[in-house]
């Protein structure tokens, strides 16, 4: 391994260690129940042999609860219920019934897995590789000779198999076997053998449900925004009609009713039709554009929404006969998730200003 490769490996190792530490710190801030519901923490049932019996513990996150002896009345049923609800069952062998060793292993040998440390078992223990259950973890740091320190945890098969046979009489088969940590830091211990894999790699159902819900919401968002905008437009039209009706009923002495009606009709004909304007804008915009909000103020109309390309909207809008000028009134922003651009356009109209209204 060259010096450059060693330096790159060391940096990646430090980054990986930092991300793992950061993830554990963030997870520790969550309540144990919430962490379990999110699939970040699993409930674990520990069976620790003591004499002819077993001490039962329940571990949830960093909390351990002593349940009593397995021979206690109702304890078998409790363990069965926990396992049926997704809890993992671990047989934890006492630390004094196993061995812990350290060995320097070449990085190039790590892909061989068990075979990479099999020679160290024969060299440092009185057992052959096929006589022990083995678990090991490897440090991130790589020395100048391209080696890493492997921490081995071993338990003799002969003694562990007797304990498994005792549990088999009670119709309990643990999911994995671990060697207890003498310091007590690791509540579960170091795994030395896996008997069953209870869907560890399956993503949590709650997280999958949330992801699907967010995806559906993202797909439906443009349609919901268009429906809300249309509803607001309809409300504005109702208010405009009511305002026009009230104006026809006002008699301020400026003339007879026929003159007032003629004046109102002339004003109405001079003003651009709001409905026609919206229909024209909708027809001019491409199918890849969605309006989320608009605002009418005097002779200007401000449109907000999303589009595949905001710059492609100016030309078709400027071709409308009612429109005098189209310009961006705010910078465009691209959504990294949908890939659409958020735009805000200002449209200026020629002739008499539109009736003031805001949506």
C-alpha cells in the first residue's frame, strides 16, 4: 500500500468514525420508544446463563431492564411475546467463559473474512478455528506496514452448544450469541455467532411509509396548488360581480340611471376581462408550468409558480395582445428534488388599469 493510499484510507476512516459517532449522538437524543418506532433501535431480549437457569434482560436503546429468571412463572410467554413483536433474542455468554485477543492483520487479507484471523486463533489460543465461535472488529487506523488491529472475541463451541441445548428444551433458539463485555460498556456484548437473521437489513416500515407519503405529496402538490389558485380566482370573480352590482345601485346625483348604466358599461368594456386574461395566460403557458399564486394590482399582474424552464415562459406571454411587458421580479430558484424552477414574473398591461384585487 502506497503512502497516498494509506493517507486516503486514514482520512476515510476518520470521516466514517465521525459519522458513526454523530449518528449515535443524534440517536441518543431521541426517546427510546420513538427511536424503536422509527426503526433506529430494536428491542433486544438477553438470556444470560447462570447455573441451570438464565437471567432475562430487556434492552431498548441504552436502557436495560432486568426481567428476572427464565424459570419464573410467565417468563417464557413474555419472551415469546417480545420475539413475536420483533424483539431480537441474544444468548450472552459470561466474559469468563470466553477469550479476547488482539492481532495485527494485513488490510489486504481482510476480504478473506474468517480466514484472515484463523491463523491467530491457533497461534494465541489452545483451540482450532473450527472449535470456537468467533466475532471480531477491526480498527479504522492503518499503520505504516498496511496493517490494522483486529479485536477478537471467542467462545468455545463445546460449552456454548451445551447452553443452546438447554434452551432448545424450552423451545427457544436465540438469534445470535455474544460474549459479555467485562467492562459493562457494551450491554449486549460482542457477537460471536449468528443463528438467525431476523430481517436486519429490511428498512423500517414506518420510514418506508413516510417516504411513500412524502413522494405522493410531492406529486400531488402542483395539482393542489392549482386547485387552490382556481378557488381564489373564483372568489375574486364573485366579489367583483358583487362590487359591480352595488355600484349600479348608487345614485349620487351625477345623472339619471340610464346615464350611470351607460358609464358603467363603457368602463367595463374599457377594462380587460379578468376571466379572459386568466384563460389567455393559461393557454399561453406550457404544460410544464404550474401557477401557485398571482396578484393583480393596477395595471400589473405578478405570477408565481414552478416550471421546467422559467425563461421559456416570457416569449409566449409577451405575445398576448393585453400584455405590454413581461419581466422577472425575483431570481429563479431550482428545486433539487423535483428539478423544477420557481419563478416570479411581472406582467404589465396597456390601456386602462385592471380592477385592484389580490389573491
